[in-house]
């Protein structure tokens, strides 16, 4: 870049800046600026043509005024005129003004593009550099259309100077990021890869940034860059600081280029054995240098050295193929866990979270559990504490689950409010996944609700109920534990929900103890009734009607509560309707009907934990949490179901938006109706009021019929939206069947009407009992809503 001669100094600009700095008030500054703007406007509109120096000076003043925060609505054309000057300083000021003030949608873009074309064609490296900088700074789509085909030619041309190659590579990178569809892939892609062998490290650094971005979307086009990147990296890490003197930063040779090369290698899988051996040597050298005493006590040295180290560890984790390197990386990160620098502790925890997902380094990560727990207790920075929680979650397995869950619960009492919900989800997942004894799981979840009830989402207490219902061995203990927990003077509402549901299902298991007799259970729950919200009160009313079936001796007491004005005349329609219907049912229904309608909930189907799904959604796709769950779910039993069930593939996998939502992909029963082709038509078919819209069974549903050979109860059909269960009773030549519909979504089904289609002969035989069946069905849907 040519030096600015002494005569190029703009004395008028210096005087104006001095006047602005000397203003003693905002009003004085505005007054001085307005005076100057009026003077500049008059000069631009004057009859006398201004020379290049005057234009440059006035454009500089406008630029300074704009940077002070004032609007500039003129002077753009004068700045464009400066681009045609042959003097460097004038052209520089023109490009600077355009880069800062010209909008990408400006009408002047075409004029600017013409000036840029002239400068790029001039082959003057200084002017070419200014033009490329302007393209990169403005980065408009129109500029991309004009120059996306020209810049690659400049980049790979043999006579292009190194400084221009650097600018061209970074300019092309900017255009690709803003308008990737306008940057064509062509012959230049293979030639740009060879810039990694360029003698000028500045060109290599700029080319590496470009290739890394391009390789992320076009990996096949740039796969030859792997061997070249390894070769260049090997030369850097094995060189002494004096070999690359111009690019050595505080005794670290070319740290920025090393980091970029390591990131480029993370775009590809482990290379061929020959190249892999050389890359392994490079990574071992980087790990060895990290153990050496520092060559300088300045922070810049440690920052550059650690930047290369952490990027090397990221590459080791990405390849996940060298057990020795993974363990060494884990040990190196373990040393940083107690480093006095907060940023290093944060990065070490973050990297170890990813290392914990590798089968080769998981055990090595577990050796640092005490250090991580200590960080959780003593760290001042909340972000570091959150990374410690993530690492504890990632390193957890059956051998240390109880210790980690206990530490998380202890920390939860004093945790920052911003991360409490995430900790609650992780504790709930770990307690379920690694619960060898499900009594411990029940204790953990109830303790979780006690400590952080406001942050316990519906998914958490839904899940504990599903687990308890699916496991016979824990139902009595769960009923006893929630009964004791409800005796506390202040209970969180989520605990009341769990208690109401579990006691309504399994309260009879503890009713033999005088301390938890039916009346005591009812009084305990009803004492919380007036403190709860409407949804919880609705759940408690369902518990009361369940008690009528479980404990006939307190039927009168419950009917008195349902008959009270506070229930029958409740302002909330849902509570009023439940009270009326439950009271009527308890009055007119026989014991057999009550036993059938209010029977115990059937086991829930095996499916992915909704808590885990919520955590994945909260953390986002592709996170460490996602990878950790995929790894550990292979060897873990996440459901506690006591009854094996045939699980439809659609129930455990996430379908695409165009997939068959209900899994009803089989051929229809009649030839007149075409097979369903879209999710929308399927929903219409299944939930239509028309009796002619008969949906076929899902693939694999025929297998469900085999289970009814030896049993009367079971799941007939299920998918992500709906579960259909069947219960049948037979006495001699008579029989009756009940169909239960379970809503597996988080939203309520509206206008849901079942339709039974059968032959004329069968229709006449079941007609006598149809009214009773429909009544029972309606009540079963109300009382047995799936969570």
C-alpha cells in the first residue's frame, strides 16, 4: 500500500474534528455540524468544479459526521466520482465512504460496479485490493451476480500478487456466505485447493477459510484438501518458532493457520491410513507441546497455545477412532479443570462433555467426577456451573448414577433460576434411566418436586405416573410415599397431582394401615383441594370417583362433597360437569359397572420418554445431549413395563412431515376407496363423522390379534396420536367388549366419535346392548385419558 505523502494531510478535516471535540455541549456540537453540512452542500452545488483533494476532504467530513451518529443524505455521488481518480488516497476515501454509507439496495450500485470492474481489470494490485475490499464490505446480491465469476479467476491466476490473492479469497468467502447460489463451482475449485501449498502463509490462511466453508456444503469437491492440509499442518507443528518468524505469535508458529487447518479436517472422516499416521503424529506433537513449560509468561502465549490444543482435541473427538489420543486428550482437559483461568475451565468442561460420549474415553472422563462436583459447588460463574451439570449428565452411568443425581439435587436448591428447569429434566432422565431399584426413582422424583416444584414440567410428573403404573413392584411403595409427602403443611401443586393420581389408582394398597385408611386418604387430598388450580381440582375429582370404586365405605362422604354447591354450581364448566357426571354415576351405576368403568389404568405402551424429548428440544438438535442419549439408549431399558408389547416402529421414531401420521399405510378394506396418500387425508379418514370412511389397520397390527388368543385385555392399535385398547368379558354364551381410546398427544381431541361398522346379522345381535356400551365408552374416555 503506498504511503500517504505529507501533502495529503487534510488540514480542514483536522480543524473540523478539533472544533467538534472542543464543543462544551451537545447543542454546540449540533450547531457546528449543521454549519459544516451547509458549507459542504454549497460546495457540492456550486458552479465551480471541485478538485479531487476538495472532494476527498468534504467526503471525509461527511463520513466523520455519520460516524458521530448523524444522518447523511447527500455526498454519495461525489464519493462515487472519487473511484475514477488515479490517486490512491482519493480512491481509498471513495471506497471507504461507499463501504460505510451505501446501502446494498442503493441505486448507485451499478455505477459502483462499473468502477470496481475497471479497477479489477487494471491489474494494479493496490486498486484491485481496494475494489475487493469494497465488494466484501457491501456484499450485495447484485455485486455477487456481477463478480462471483470474476473473483475465482483472479484467485487462481498465476500472475496475481499474494496480497490480492488473500483479498480475493476472503471476498469470495463473503459472497458465498451471503449468496451461495450465485457462486458457481467449476474448474477453479481444484486449483484453489492447491493454494494450501502456497509459500505465502497469508494466502494459505485465507484459502483455508474459504475451503472450509465451501467443503461444508460440497465435501466431494474439496476432499483432496485433506492430504494437503495434513501436510501443511505437519510442517507447522514440527517447525521451530524461528522458522516461521513472520507468522510466529508469542513463540507459537502460525496459530491461526493451525486452527483453521484443524477445523478443515473436521469436515471429513478419518483419512486413509497413510495420511492418518501423519495426522496422528501431528496431534501427538500438539499434545506433547501442551505439556512443555511455557516459553513466555504473557497471556497471549498461553491463549495461542491453548487455541491450537483445543482445536486438536476437537478433531480427536470428531474422528473418535484413536483410543490413545482420546484418553490423552481427556487427561489434558482434566488438568484444565482446576486452572485459575475461567475460560479454560469452561472450555475443558465443554470438551469433556463430548468426550464422555465416546466409548474409548468414557471411563477416563469418569475419573474426574470429584473435580467436576467440586466445580459445581464452588464456581462463581454460572456458565461454568452449567457446563459442570452437562458434564455430570454426560458421564453418568449405572455405577455413579445415585451419586450424581444426589449432587444435582443438592445443587438444585441453590442453582440459578435460568438453569433450574434444565437440571430438573436431567435429574428426571437419569433417575429413570439408571433406576435399578424403582423405589429410589420414586423418592428422587418426589424430592425433585419438593425442591423445585415450579420448574417440574408436566412431562416429569406424567412420566413418574407412567413408570408406577407399568411396574407392579413399586405401586404400593409409591402410594405410601406420596401419602407421607402430602402430609407436609405446604405441598407443591405438582405433588398434589402425583398424589391424587397414584392414590386414586393404588390407594387400596395402603388402606389396611389405620394411619392411611380410606377416609384419611380422602381427607388429606381434599384438604389441598381449595389451594389448587382448576386442572388439579379436576384431577382430584376424578380421584374421588375412583375412591368410590376402591372404598365403598366412604361413598357417602364423597357424594356429599360432589353434591355441594361449590361443585355443582362451580363457575368453571369443567369442574361443574365432572361433579354432576361423577355424582350421577356414583348414584345410579351398579357395583359391576363402577368396577368396569373405574378400573385400574392399563399399562402404558413403551415409547420414548417425553422428558428426554423435551430436553432435546430445549438444547437443540445435534447437541452433546443428543449424542449422549443416542449412545446410552442402546444399552439402557428406559421403560419399566411389566407386560411385553409389540411396539410399532412409528411409535418410537420421529416421522417426517409427509409421513403417514397414523401409520395406516395398509391397503383399504374396500376396493372403492384409494389408499391414503397424505397425513391430512388420513386425519380426515380416521376422525370423520362419515361412517363410510373406514381406515385400514396399520402395518403390523395384525400381530396384535395373536395376543387375544390367551388373554382378554390388550392394546389393539397404537401410534403417535392414538392408542386403542380392548377389554372383553365372557360368561358361558354371553360376552361384552369395551374399547378404550387413549389420547397420546398434548392437545385435546374435539368432536371425537367412534363408529362401529359390522354386518347386518351382527348388528341386530348387538343392538340391545349398544346404548349401554356407548355410555360406558363415553365415561371411559373421560376417566382414562392417557397422559
